C-alpha cells in the first residue's frame, strides 16, 4: 500500500526514481509522481493518475536532477487524481513531501493552523507539508519545522515521510512511525525506500529505522536522531537477493511465475529447517517457549489468516496443542480472554501488516512471547517479535499471494512436528516431515504442469459468470476459503467458500442455472457427504468442478490431485484453485498482478 523512493547524489536520479516506482507497483497504487532537483535552482514536479507508464510518458527529457523523491499512492484521503497524487507541495512551492500512512488528526491541524491556506488536494499529506512551510515562515529551520510538525501528529497516526526543501536541494528529511522505511547506503550517494528490493540495483546495504526516528540524508552522510532528539546509530544489514529475482522473465504475469515457484519454495524450507537425519532445526529457545505454552494464538490477515486456519489443524493434530486463529484487525481491538500461558504466532508475507503490528504491540506490552513467520527479513513484525522464522520464498510481486501461502503452511508443519516431538505425541513420531513435504512438492509440480486442463475449465465455467462458490468439509472447507479469496481478488467474480453441509441451511438459495460450484474433496470420511451436497446444487442447475484426491476420484472428476499426507492436502488442493483464479482473470482481460483497489502490503489499519 503506497510506496516511497528517494535518492541524493546520483546524476540519473529521474531514472532511478522511475525504476524504483516500477518495482513498487506490486504494493498497489492508483497514481504516482516524482520531484527532482538539479542543484542549479531547477526543480521538476511530475504527477499522474494511473500507472507508472502514464507517469513515464509525462516525464520529458528536461526532467533531470541529482536528488529526488517519488511515490506510488493508494487512495485513502481523496479520490485518485493528479491533484491528490504525491509529492504534495507547500503553497510557496518550496517544500515537497511524499507520505505513506494516515494522519488521524489532520482536520484539527488544518483548522487550527492553516485556515487561511488554499488547499489544492483532499489529502492529509498536504496538511503536513503546508504546516512545515508555515513554521519555516515563522522562523524555524526546515528540520526544526519538520520535527515540530511530527510532535503535533497524534499517537494513533502512522507515517513514513520523505521531505525535500528546494532551498537545500541535496538533502532528504526522513521520519517514520508504524510505516516501513529504509535508508540505502551507497558510495557518495544514498537512497530511501519502502522496500529494499526496489533499490537492489543501486545498493545492497540498508539501515533499518525505528519508530520515532528523524533522519537527515545527504550524498555523503546519514544522520539519525531518535524520538528524544538524541543522535543514534541504527543496525545496518546486507541484502543478498538478486534484483533480477523480481523480474517476470518469460511469464506474462508474476502470479503465474510465483505459482510455478512453489515446489522449489517447499524444498527450500526443507533444506533450511530439516536436517538430513530428519531432526527439526529451529531455534531451541523458540521451541522451548512454544512447548511451555498452553495455547497457541495465530494472528493474521487475508491469505495469511487462511494459512493459519490450515495451521490450526496441523498444530492440533501433530503437537496436540489447542490452537486459535484470529483476524488481526478484530483481535487488536477485541482481545478475547487469553489462556494462562499463551504463545502468539504472527503470519505475514510482508512483515509490515499494520493490523498484525497493532496486536503485536499489545502482546509485547502484556509480556507474552511471540513468533513472526514472514517472507521479509528485517521487517517490522520480524524485529518486534521475540522470534522470527523466515520463509525464504523470494520476492512475491503479484498482489494475490500464492507461494507465501503454501510456504506458511509448510513452515507451520515444520514447527508442529518439532513441537510434537518435544511433547512426545504419537502423531509427530509417525510423521516424516521431510518425506511428506517432498511428496507435497512433487504433487505441486505435477499440478502446475497440468495448466492446460485448468485453463480450459476456467474458460468454460468462469469466464463470464458473475458469481461462484467453493465448497468442502473440514480441512477442505479451510482450503475453499482461500480458493474463493484468490478467485474474487483477481477476477472480481463474487466468490464465497462454504462448508458444504451448510449449503442447505440458506446458501443454496443463491444457486441458479449454470452457477459454478467447485467442490474440494480430499478427506475420505467426508468425501461422500460432500458429493451428496454436490448433487443438491447440481439438481438446481449448478455447473460443478471437482478437485479430488486420487484415492477418492471418480471417472468424471475434472482435477485429480496426486496423493499426499492427509494433513498436507491443502498444499495440493490450492494449486488448481490458484490457476483457476489466474486463468479466469486473464480470460477476462484484467491485469492479474495488480487487481483494482488492492495493495500487497497493507501498512495502514
């Protein structure tokens, strides 16, 4: 959600900004803009509604400079428009500001300090840049005004700010609270970015900032002050990722590339966390902390929440530990009665999910231990939790998560096995983690190699429908929830996942002639029950697709899943559902990777 780039000390600042913004597209946005300065008194502001391609087309050859800032905006305050796009500019044309996050008290600030200012946008961001200009006009320096305004912002707000002063054209002023922001360190230049991945073509060395930090960045220096105004040194880390890992290569869309990468991601997790003798190689202190807990609380949002639903089943079966799964945005403000010794697991692809971070802050205040399972090292949730387990899945660019979902389930499986061995449960003793995950990876490979079957089904059943349903029982119901999310995310088909036994309790009234119903059947004890529910919708005109494990398959079943362990059937069953979503979106002519109104990293509550 929104993205920031900045650079100082490079002759090709415009090119660097546009390239960085292009790599930030995965976060979701509806407008974009840049401001660059050539150090000779010339500044250039270009903003456009729409895609980065629209911005690039508007950037003429004269727009050159050595220092600049850029932004991709996802509309919150004010509709998508050129006026509301960032950078926002002070009335005197001196200050330029890009901002991720939300300022809760912007209306009060506007009324108290800026009643005489004519605003050109509807954004909370313009209030901040106008305030900075106001206080500079009253005698403060640019930095003093910047810090003063930060103190006026209320505690419920979130921000990542990047400010330029036209009168100090080689300086960037930076501040963050709740929203992620990094400083990239170079030789005689420095950069600022929301995500290290977007600046890997310039540097691999980054400084992680802490909430409350105020930073002054010039080509030769990075000066950091904490919330109390004290000079501090923050941890610098090196990122080894290859910048080309975020390229599509021969694929039309990142989503398909990331679906195809899933077998390798599963095998990578095996190699990282499972020794050759089958022992689980996870932090001993983490496993001890989990073993002492009387209940696990999985907190997540969106696809990660759905991975948590699958994880609940795995933890309870392998480790025999009661497990609850909670939506982060609900849990943060309606915390249930906790057990005596809770342990919290945060599932997040980006490690920056604002809803989950709100919960983690409260968990830390209560003194409970926690684990973040994430794909992004040094992310906020990773730093602030007691423990971190990395997915190492590589960049996930498409907004609709695929490989992070399966990686999260695999990681939960590894943890559940390790915990079950500590608790000496029979189920854990019988479960060969490496073998079963390898078997699941092989099954995924088989399924991604059968794209033609799924593409035909999408064209036949889903290319023109306005709604669809996924049904299943038990763990298949959990898979149905994620499968329905994938389809609605990228194809805009109104899709719901239902426990198939619940159809006759109301939902069956929505079935019309040719309504697509996709049944997931992987559990022998409920297979016939789901097929019976399937007959109920067929008799009312539904068009049915079956996704069935091979040991339960019948002659007319369209998609047959290779055999995997019963606990891991979601790893196999979700693959055709991901492909159905992909091909339905493509069939309808949509941008699969960047569905409307959605953001990859949701950094505001």
